[in-house]
């Protein structure tokens, strides 16, 4: 099992909150973020530990935050929402050029 660290969940949930509010509204966003944390912890418990110092560990932690939030929304949208959500978040923090 991978060790739980709250920093990934905290950072990405804060970055995603605004975009989730825009896409789903405050009620679903609040429900999703409250429900995602236990899902995130459960996913880490089920994942084989690859070592915290492994360069890929950060990818797993980050990805699990997104997946936990998606699962906590009861998969209420098709997978395209994930692409749009991630894209708008990355553009807002300057990781992607706006086209």
C-alpha cells in the first residue's frame, strides 16, 4: 500500500474547486470534494507501494486525486468532462498555452 500524504489531495482539490464549481455547481462540488478524500485514501491502500522517492509516485498521487473526485461525483458525466476540467485547470495555472 502507498503511504497517504495529504499534500497532493489538498493542492489539487484547491486548484480544481473553481473549475468544478463552474462545471457542476457548488452543491455537487461540495459533495464531490467531501466524498473524494476517503475514496483517495482507499485507492492508495489498494495500490502497491512503489516507494515515495520513485519519480512516478507523484503521478500516482496526482492521478488518484482526479479519479477520486470523478468517482465521488457518482460518475455523473461522461469521460470528456475530465479532459475539459484538466485542460482548463492547466491553462489557469499556466501549464498549457491557450489556443
